[in-house]
């Protein structure tokens, strides 16, 4: 058996599951921050095997889901400015104000191309020097360093027709906002494996020190997830809170310092608007002055338009773990992956889409 298969081994998983059952003394509400965890928990069947006393909440860890209506409105407005828009695929289906999305804008004549990376967008710009290409930069610390590296490359190669509309967001400030919100009751956090690969352990320490919140960086295999849950239960039982790296085969405690360096070379920290969570201080990234020639918001004078909220969508409450997706009155009625009303039903890692696909 190779190493990765061991993390799926049914015998080992059942063993941890038994320990969870025997150690569990009261009801706990655990939030998995990352959309990949939400899907992994469903796919592996863990959700149906865990005792009912463990309540699972999905958090704000899907970048498309936390994109605000005003940000979608900005994308739509940019698409009307005779630019080439380069974007990740999920984003084109997210409905903005009035239900319009980038796919509809494309049908009306806007030039919108799906890319797999910011580098693809840069290449598109280099191959089409007579067109202005704008890459829609969404994502957390996992994505932002790669976008930063591409912007650096564009500067070095003096590419004048490549721009980025940056809506990147940082995970720890959002977790701070959640932990400080008295309305939200969370007993422990399963921290995102991918983001942690970049930022390491240190940025989460406030969760234990200031909020007494057991928090575990976990991998995505069944054994990773079950072990992480057991660690949180044991910390709760012992009334202590520590941030634990339970994904050491991938995440080093100090993170990827080179990636962080590149990210901070190009971007500086700013406040950011999150769907459901509002404006969170120091939770976003904007381009530094030295890179302002690449900043689509400045070059094309594109601010975030004021918009009316999408009526009926409860994504904000889902992202804060206040309700589960099937408590939204539109779930699987007016809102389905084929015709999503909110972004949580669009992304494959969105909680609503995961509930739609895997719910028992
Ligand atoms: S089911 Fe649809 S409308 Fe309801 S919260 Fe999820 S995405 Fe929004």
C-alpha cells in the first residue's frame, strides 16, 4: 500500500471513528473552512458515519462563494468596456445584480475567455498586443502568489496590455471576524490545507490565544479529516485550545516563505468586501504603487458599483455557518447548479452545490 492509500485505509479510519465515538462527551459544532474539505467530507461518507452530536458547518473557504455582488457588478461593468476578460470558469456563472452573469454578457457580445491560470491570461495578452486583456483575480493565499509572479513577469517583459482586477482575499482575517462574531457558535475549526501550505501555522495562532478555539490544519483524505476531528474533540474535552498542524506531509509550520515574499512584493494588504461577512479589515490584497500600471481598477476607473442584494439568497448565512444550505428556501427549488441563484450553488466547492450533489 502506498503512503497516500494509508490515509484512506478503512481499518485505520474505523479505528479513529471508534475513538471519536468514545471520546465524544457533548455536542460540538465544527466548521470546515475550506470548500475542498466540505466536498471531501461528503465524498468519503464521513458525514454519515460521524455521531449526530458532531455538527458540521461549512465556512467561507470557497473563493467564488465569498465574491460579493458588488465585485460581480464590477466584472460585468468591465466586460462592457471593449476589453478581453480572462477568468477562471466558475466565475462566469455567478449571478450578479438582476441575475446577470458573465456568460450572459458573453452572449451579448462581450469578449470573455476562460483561462486556467493568470499565466494563460498573460500569454493571451502577449499574443494579442492590439487588445487589452484583464484577468479577474480571485482566490486566497493559495492563488495570489501565482498571480503576483505573473504580474512581476509582465512588468519585467514590459507587457503593456495586461491588467489584473484584484479581488484576492486573505483567510486569517475572515476567521478572526467569524471567531469574534457572537452570533456564530463554533467549537473548533478545520483549517484549510491548501492555504496553510502557503501561510503556515503562525497566522492562525490568535484563534487559540485570543478566542480559545481548537484549530487544526487538516489534509483531505478520510484519515486526515477524522484525525483532525479527534484532535479538536480532545482539546475541547481538556478545555484547551492549540493550533495543530495535522497535515505535515504537505504543510510546513513556516509555510512557503518564497511564495509569501512574491505575494507581498506585488500586493499590499487592504480592507476587503466579503459576501455575508461585509467589509473585513486587512483581509484583501491590492496592487502596490510600483505595479499600478497593471491595476485594472485604476487604469479603467472601475470602482465597485452600489447594487441591490440578490433577493432570497442566503449564501451569507450559509458562509457563516448560521444555516445549512438545505435551510435556504430556494435550495433545489429555484436554485440548482443548472440555474444558480447564488455563488454557493455555482462553484463545485460551494456548500450548496456540495449539498445538492451529495446530500443523503
Ligand atoms: S441554495 Fe442558492 S439561493 Fe440558497 S443560499 Fe445556496 S446559493 Fe444562495
